[in-house]
């Protein structure tokens, strides 16, 4: 199966004539069972209430704690094996699963190999960290706002990925599919991940011969169920409450995730977020002229004067160039919250234009951040006067 979205559609379309009705039935039963099982055991369901009224069914009642994917996997695998349905299984498609742990091997390392792997290693580490932290954020939301420890996540993942190559493993990250499956099955802490790993190890060591009988259609049904729950489709209904910029960012990232992959979507999302943030911040900056006559100009600055908003100083510069020689300019900066070096360059250009007219520039009520930047760069010493923002009463 190709990795890209359009390749998958082309492959699926070309294989429609080879549909196996038994596989479709297994996948359909699996998805149906995954939807029905948790609702069957809900405290307000009629089945649960009738069962609670009976005596001597504690063993049956205990099955309610079993995760729905485990129940579907075991029961449908037994059904396909008992009825001898002609469906592909793990064993028929991929062969038997190796039974035992891999041997410890020291890789062949050379200086040339290290040079070739530096860039891919940094790329994989960065993308792995991003994907793992995104996965942790999704887990936090599914848990109702509980917060993860990013340092702990990255340290644990880094240690594991540093050790696993010595036993023939590949770098891995926390993935949304497995995490969501775990949470939907009732996981509430990091112990669930350790149980997950221990269960897989037990399957490899003890139940590998049995795993070869698992139908691929059942696994496909579980993945379909997980993918549906991962979508969080109800969130799309909330888009009407947000701005057009937010909708554009979310829908673009969503579409690119489906069509390409999460890595490309993260890059696009970050670029869109930066562009839209710059546009938003630049739209908030404005210059208000309170007085503009040939001898005196008074103006007030609002917002953040940074690289995305410097062109909004042009009307003020034009007013200076149209003024008489010796014009006095006073700027009120009490509402100027942020100033970057590009914004400071724009103010320097304004100051130079005033000096060419033989005038003077005074800036009053400077906040700490703009004041600090002007002081470090020596701009304050060039002004005819300035004053800090007075402390609040």
C-alpha cells in the first residue's frame, strides 16, 4: 500500500474487483462491536441494569472491564478460525512472528557513516520530538485537561531511541493512533504504556504462534474505529465561533495531514500561524495624529511596532517632511507595548527626517521593553527628550 493519499485511493480503486466478502464481514463486525461494546456496559444501559439485577453473574460482569479492541480481536479471530473463512491473516501474509528477543549487536560505525547521518539524525530527532509532544497534547485533551511533563517525555524517548538500535530497532515516537487506542480502552496513567509494552513482549515470547491466526480484516476494523475517534469531528462544529484565519489554519492543516502526512502539516501549520500572527499584530498597530501643523506635530502610538507594521509610520514621516523648518515632534508611547529592531530602525528614520528639517523629537511615557531597547542601542541619547511611563497609582 503506498504511503501517499492519492496512491492509496488509486490502489484501493484498482482492487475493488478483488473484494473478499468474508473480510468485509469481519471488518464490519469488528467496527460494529467496537461501537456497541462500551455502550452495552454503560451504567445507564438496559442490558447492564438487567444484568445487575441477576445473581451469580459476577464473572460475566467482570468482562465489562475488558477493552473493546481486545474483545473484538479475540472473538473474531476465533470465529474466522472456527468457520475456516478464507481471509488473509498475519501468518498468511507476513509469515510467522519471531518468537524471542533480538540479539544485542554493536553496529559498524565509521567516521564517514557519522558524517552522513548527522543531518538525518537531527531531522528525525526534531520531528520525533514534535510528533511526541503533539501526541501528548492530544492525550491531555482526551483526559480532560491533565498536563504532561514535556521534559520527561523527551528524555524518556531519547534514552529509548539511543538504546534500541543495539537490538536492531528503529527510532520511534509517541504516536496518536496507539495513544488514542489506549485511552479509549480505559488508560488513565503512564502505567498503561508499560502494560502495553509488557503485553506485546508476552505475545512475542509466548503467543507468537497464535498471533499468526489474527485476520488482517479485524486489525483493519480496529484501525478504522481508532481513526474515526481520532477525528474529533464534533470540533468542526465549533469552527463557526472562530475567526476566518483560525478556520483557514485548522482546515489547511487538517487537509495536508490527510493528503500528505503529519510532518508536512506541522510545517504548514507553523508557517500559517506565523503569517496570520504577523498580520493580526500589524493590523492592531496604529498612529493617531492629534496635532499636525507646520510648527508642531503630536501623535500617539498604539500596539506593537515591529517588522510587520513599520509602514504605518509613513504618514507621520510625510507630515514631518511637509512641515516647516524647526518642527517639534512629540510622540506619546504609553500604548506602545512592543518594539523590535525593525521598528526601532523606523523610528530612527523618523528621527533623521526630523533632524533634516532642523527639528526635535521627544518621546514620552515609554514602557519598559521599548525603553530598554532604545537605551541599549543608544537611541535615547539622540532624542531631544524622553520620559518613562509613570508607575500606576
